[in-house]
């Protein structure tokens, strides 16, 4: 029994999950983001890994949301009294 594994380039993976190639490259450098394969000099993403990664990011509440370490997410401003 053979399994057909679909491998995607960084550009194809980025398009599939809605991020830029640069974001995926940065995530690889920092050990974040979806799993990838290194085949010689080529980087490839398994389609099944991308789908599993996206499914794993599902949240049902804002308290489950991951904030960035760079503080790039908007903060709520408090009203002046």
C-alpha cells in the first residue's frame, strides 16, 4: 500500500495558509510554525502537516489566543476618568 504525500514549496505553503513566504522563513528560523522537510537544499511542506497545524490553531475563546513576543498585537486602551 502506497500513500501519496503531497509536498509543497514555501510559496505554495504560504498561499495555502494565508501567510507570506517571509513569515514562514522567519518561523523556521525561530522554530515556530508548521513542520517542514529539508531535502538537500530544498524546503518542502507536507500538505497534511499544514492542515494539521491550521486545525491545531483553532480557538473558541480569546483567552486561548497566543500573543506575539514582539508585542505587535493591539492593546486595549483604558478610558480616562
